[in-house]
C-alpha cells in the first residue's frame, strides 16, 4: 500500500493508546527514585564527552553487528572523542545514502523508512547527546532490532511468493535463533560473559579488568592476577586494574581479597 500522510495519521490515531502507554512507562522510569540518580551519575561521568556525540558510530556499530560482520561485544574498546574527522565523514557518507534511499522509496516501500526511523529514534536519546560513560553498549541495540526486522520481513514478503517467502523467513529465523542461543550462553555467568568479551579482537583494558573482577568473585586468584596484568600491559596507568591486582595477590596469599574489587 502506498505511503501517504493520511495513512500515517490514521495509523497514529489507531495506536495512540499504545504510544500514550509507552510515554507513561518512560516517564515513570525516569522519575523513579532509583533511576533518576543513575541518570545524574551517568551525566556526571560523561561530562568530559559532551563534545563527542557518538550517534554515527552507534549506527555503524549496529549495522555491522546486524549483518553479522562482527561478533557482539558487551564492552567494545570504543572512544568517540578519539575518533578523527575523516572517520566521522566516512561514517556519515555510509549512512546518508541508506537514509536517502529509504526516503526516496517511502511510497513504494514505506517499511524501510519506518524501520530506519525506529532504529534512529531508539538510539538518538542515548547517543546524540552522550549522557553515558559507555562509548557504545550492546544492550542499547536490542530495541532497535525491531525496526530492522520489520523492514526485512516486509521486503521478503513483497519480493517472494508466499512459499519461498515462508522458507526464507524460516531459514533466517533459524540462523538468528542459533546466534541468539550462542550469545545467551555467554551470559550464563559473569565470568563467561567477560571471557567472551576479552576474546574479541582489540579487547581493551577495561574488559580484562572486569574479567579479573569476575574471577575474584569466584576466588580464582591466579586467573584474576593474569587478567589484571593483561589490563596493565594494555594501559600501564590503569589505576583500578593495579589496585585490583593487589587484591588478587592478597587473595592468593590469604584466601581473601581483603576489599571489594573495582570495575
């Protein structure tokens, strides 16, 4: 069905109750006595990055993971403030044509502009104004997946006859379900998650520090020490890793790390 402004207004009217419910839920979460202080803390931590919005790189990161060009990573070594102008230009040049094509085909294939708008809308609040200390966080992309999945499903349904479309969708569902199951296994424990993160190419010092902290939680002193040493090899000035290494050494000697580790 061709896209028209009238049809969009009709769709918005029919879903107004759902939008109102979503807005009420968002307001309740933001105003919650425990969540509001977290927002204030995030803003404080990220105050040095206010001049380095990372929306372009969040979209780039989302696209490469969605296409399975790179494995998911809960803590990518990513610092927007260190990325030069050339990378920003290239990212913009890669994203702009995709958005332009989606807008151009809004009448014949409105699902692409709707899916793209959903992806951008879910990421803009987190990355246009950087209020978090994470450069990019994998968990932020889960809501955005709906927009990409919606657009792809519509395209498959339009391009193929019912039987091939169902077969293609089924095969895609199997692939994605397998990838999801494999990724879920990484979340079986804190150690498993940070081990998977530390195995990624280019893993940063924080990943190894957090892996060491996970080992400390299981009183695996030797492995914790090696992880903190790896973090310090990547960043000799990493004070948290150095302090945690002392805790791991104390644990190896006494069976107790003597103090809570820091992440």
